[in-house]
């Protein structure tokens, strides 16, 4: 349950909440953060000790977590395209099975439900949407893995709908076909008809509703954001705006330098591919993928790897795990955005946040005025 709570929660930097999209599905920063932490916990349980930050980056856990989240959202998009969904009754049943929402009487407790979601910065709509997506995704996965067949009753209903037809006969009737003249209607007949058909002469009760539409965008320009506030936000998010160059790297480790050199020579000569060298070791490309790494992470191999101006292979290079060949599959240039460059972006984001808070305060005053008006 808490694994799914991540969807829809506020982003890690307070304003940016999405890493991107898969189709029409947003990949939230919180869902990636949860997947990242789950991957770390799973590996730590396997090896029986805590991982260092360097080991986490070397193993490529960040990339594994990102791939997992992207694959999940891709399935969600496919489910949406296929029109699959879980009904409200099924969602209600699932909510009542979650222990965190159970009260002292052993039954689903609405107050506990709201409190748990509030502590995790979630709305009921976001959480229930994540349950609906998860359930629909499982339906698709089970159908693919087990080959679920349609129920006979469903098949019969589809066939019946496709093959059914209608036979009808019609005739046109005009005034010439009516021999009798219309009889005179009496006042008593009208009164009786009115009494017997009240719905035709009854207008449903209605109310006039007044509402106010106020969005953060409407107030953003009037928000006064100080220069000190903007600079402090910039410093807090400095890692976002100043990103060091990085590389997508694969590392194949050998037990002896001579074996690593032989493999390198054969790859250069064209008699062996890097993929074949990996498979010869009983590994897959996933096993040797370090993901996106910065130069300090590679330690002694950093200079050689980052000396490549285009994707390629270097090595053998001695590492703390043994001699290794490094293959660079992509070169990612760093970016440095000065405060002056992003100041207006920060001002707009801060203005929207301030406007949202202002609207909350205004809405409370409006509610109070409405209540006093109702009592009056």
C-alpha cells in the first residue's frame, strides 16, 4: 500500500513534480524516489549490509529504479489505450483490505484513511487513482502471462449483439385517413388531464448558484517575491541548475589484466564484440551497466573514460574490483545555469506558490461570508 502512496505526492524540490511523461502518463519524482529506495533496500537485504553512496552509483541502482518506473507507466498507458479499468466497487473493496485504514473496531475507518493520506501528502483522488491503475495493470499482466479466456456468457452476449436484427412494418397516417371529426374538449376534461399528468406541468425546484473562479495564475503577477528569497531558493536547488558532465557507462571486470587485454585486442581487431565478451563471462548487459555516472564516481578510470569525445571503448583499467574494460554508450554534457539565467523562472514558480497560499486564505474568508449570509 505504501509503495503506491508515492504517486501524486509533492515533488522532491517542492515545485517540479514530474521527471517526464510516458505517452500521456506523468512519471512523478516521488514514484522514482520510492522505487529507488526500494531497490536499495532489496539489495541491502540480499547482501546483509548497508550500501555506500559510491556502491549505489556503481551498481546503477538509480537507472534500475528509473527503468522500473518507466516500464510501469508504459503499462499504465497501454492499459488506458485498451480501455481497461477497475470499477468503484472493486476500489472500495481494496481500500477496506488495507490494514493502515482499519480502526479500533477492525473495520475500515474513514478518519484513519484521511489521516494516513494527509501524512503522506496525498489526496484521496490521487491514491484511489493509483489503486485503479495498479489493478488495471495487474489485469493486463495476468492476461498476458496466463492467457485468460473470455467467459462463455460474455462470448454469447457479444455474438448475440453482433448478429441481432430488427423487423418492423410502418404506415403513414394523414388527416385524410381520419374519418371522425375531433370532439369538443370540455373544461372538466382539461382539469382531469392536468390532475392525471402532474409531471408534464411541474417544474423541478432549482437554485441560483454563485461561484468565484480564482487560480494561482490570476494572482501570480501581484505577488511580491524578494530577491533574497529567490537567491535562497536558487542555492537550495543548485544541484538542479548546475549539473556536471556525465556518461552512460558499461564496465566489464576481469580476474586478470592479461585476459582483459586479450579481450580488448580482439574487440579492436573486430573478431569479438563487447556484447560477446559480456556473454562469454556469463553476464548480461544489465549486469555490467553502471547507468549515468559523473567523473568522480569512476575514480582512477574517470580520466580515461571522460577523455572519449564520442561513444567508444577504453581499457584495460585497474579498479578496486579488478582490471576492467569500460564502454561509453552516451555522452551527456553538463549544464551550468547562473542565477540571472533562471531568476525569472524561480520568480514565477515562487509567485505561483505564494498565490496558491493566498487563495487558501481567501477561500476561508469567502466560506465565512457565505455561512453568515446563509444564517441571515
